[in-house]
C-alpha cells in the first residue's frame, strides 16, 4: 500500500483534483475558525450549526461548495441566509491548494503541503482581519512554532541569500527560521513604534462652542462618531482635550484638562473609572485622538511568515505589502470609500505579498542580485 513505485504511477492531475477537493474541505473548517476565533469560541465544539436557529448541521448538509449551491445560500431548517463568504472561502482554499500542487508537486509534495498550510493560515487571517481588524494569536504565535517545525522537517522552504538557492540542511533551515522571526517581527515592530511617534495622534479642530458627547461606546463629534475600539489599541493610548465646560451626571467643571484612557479618566486633579461614567459632555475647540500606524497582530503575523519562509521573504513581504496597501488605500480614498484617518487592515496585504514570494517573487529578487 505504501510502496513509492505504486504511488508514482498515479497520474499527476489525479492529485491536482485531490488537492482541490481536500482544500475545499479544509476551507469548510476555516469558515468555522473565521467565525469563532474572534469571539473566543472553540473551533471544535459544538459541531457546525446554524448561528440563527442553532440547528446542528448533519454531515450530508455540510458538503463543501455543493451544499451552499443546492440550498441557495439558506439554512435548511429556518431559511435564514448563509453568507456567500462560506462558499467563497471553500472555493478559494480549494483553488489555493490546487495551485500549490501544480506549482510545487512535481518538485516536492512535502513542500506543496507546507505551502497549503500557509495558504490556510493566510485565508483565515485575511477574512478575520477584514472584519474585526485583528489577527488571532492562534494564527500568529502558533504560526511561529509551526513554521520552525516545518523548517526543520522541510528545509527547502528556505533559501540561502543572496544566491537564493534552496537550503537542504535541517539545522541551517531551523536557524534561518528563527532569524526570520527576529528580523521579520523586529522590522515591523520598529515601523510600528516609529509610526506611533510620528503619526500617533490626530488633532480634530472644532468650531467654538462645539459640544462633544462621550458615551459608553464612543465619542460623538459634530460630523462623525468615533467608537472607542477605533482609538484605543493599548492601555497607554490617551484622548486629550481642554474643555471650557465639562458636565458629568453629578458635577460640572470649567476650563478643565481632560485625559481619557481605557482604564482611567482624569479631569483636572480628579480621577474616575471610565466604566462608572456613563455619559460626559464637553465643550471644546479641539480634541486629540490616538491612532496606530500598525497593530501588534501585524508584527506577529510577519514574524510567523519569517518563521516559514525566512528573513529575505519577510523583507520582501514588508516592501511589497506596503505598495499594495498604499495602492488600495489611495484608491478607496479617491473613490470616497474611506477617509485618510480610517483604519485599514494590513494583514491581508502582508499575506498577499508573501503569496507573491511563494509563487515566484523570490525569482525577482534572485534576478536583481545576480550580476548582469
């Protein structure tokens, strides 16, 4: 059964079809991860069920791709709509697995499998980041450990630089994996800190007499509402303003300096717990809001990519993702789909850049460094 000569006789494109269907099955599981991970729920228990009526989905109604088409994107039990994202993720994962086999299967089936693992992580991270602006630690920190392990088992994941010849020594590949974590994560963290220093505040100028209302969920300005989730990324992030008049439920202040952090509200010398202040109204001519150039999830995500692909791939992914992200951001601004100050999930562009590296980007780098 395990005779290599027998398996060698299996037609190459039999495995092409197999990788596609296997990928669509994995995509079905990725849909569970995309939905449950941001909510802190288990991805294995309870079994798949409709989020609307809690109907437990039997196996024959959980066939990737086919079930969504047959049921026309609706729950069999209650008729509630099932998002097209479920079909898209299954199809995208199937195609990604198939492409990995077509590109690398003839060279090394183990290399194709490891790239499939990476594709699954990229797809999950991308959809979660687009919706929730986070990349779970299970994908990033977990990815670092899996990347080091895969590097030891499949050393040809890595290249020796600058020749960019594939590495064959498990020990050298493991060292390159660890170095990829340090350089990949370190570079993005340095950019994060520099961005925080240079662009970490947004000052909003307001007409004289403007009233700012602080509620339990966010800040109400004349022309926009700012959720606290959009400004508070860490405990040290602080909202600053000087209020000519500030009203709480039981007291009033005049010409008071106000500092609001996730765990603390300072009004002059008085200190409050933000959760106990349900509403606050201030009259001010400006307010300064904190903002982030990049999140810590992106730092850990780049470190995980470095663990799998090494530091040259991490640097390539950083450079190319910045180009992709800038192009997308500017296009959305021109189309009036977003403002300059709006958040933009960066993880998907890092993933896209890493995919470009996997499917030939390293050849661009090799050609650049080769003498002409």
